C-alpha cells in the first residue's frame, strides 16, 4: 500500500516557493493506485518546475507521482492536503 502523510506533502511544497497551495489526490484507475499532486502556481511556470516537483515527491515519499500545475485559486480551500478518491467496485 501507499502511505503518504500531510507532512510529506508540506515538505515537497516547502522545497518549491513557486507553489501556493497543493493537494495530493489518490485514484485507482485499472485497479492501480495513482497519486497526482496538483500545485497552484503563477503564470509562466514551466515543465522544468513540474519535473523538479516530481523529483521532490520521489525523494520525500519514495513514490512516483504525476504533477499537475494549476492556476492560483483553482484548488478547493477546504484544508484537505490529501484526498483519497479511489473507488472499489
């Protein structure tokens, strides 16, 4: 199983000052767990930043994750850092 703690997400965010807010979402398409870190960043942030964030996630959690750069204000402001959206049918 995958265990990622909110503190680990906070550590990744701290390494990248360009990130405003972030949310880690766990899904399981095709019965395989996938983690995606959505990061609020300002305009002009590049693929290089995306790759650097992915490297930080791997360094901190020892897991591979997808990184999605999103506009500032697009993530819900509900205090959640990790969202488990896996479905078990």
